[in-house]
C-alpha cells in the first residue's frame, strides 16, 4: 500500500513536466514542418521563375 502511494505521488509530480515536454516537442515539430513547407514553396517559386 505504501509503495503504491509513493508511485502515485511521483507520477502526479512528473506528469506536468512530461506534458510540458510533449507540448514542446509538438511545437518544435510543427514549426519545423512550417519551415520545411516554406522552403519547399520557395524552391517551387524559383523553379517556376527559371522555367518561365
């Protein structure tokens, strides 16, 4: 019983940090994808300008 309570308290303690880390990773991933898309769009523009 005591051991179980200890585990629960540590879990409760770590959860916000884990959520924070996951959110940070998600944000970084989204930003990276946006940058990638922007870069691809730039490349497409350049290619179109070259062919015209």
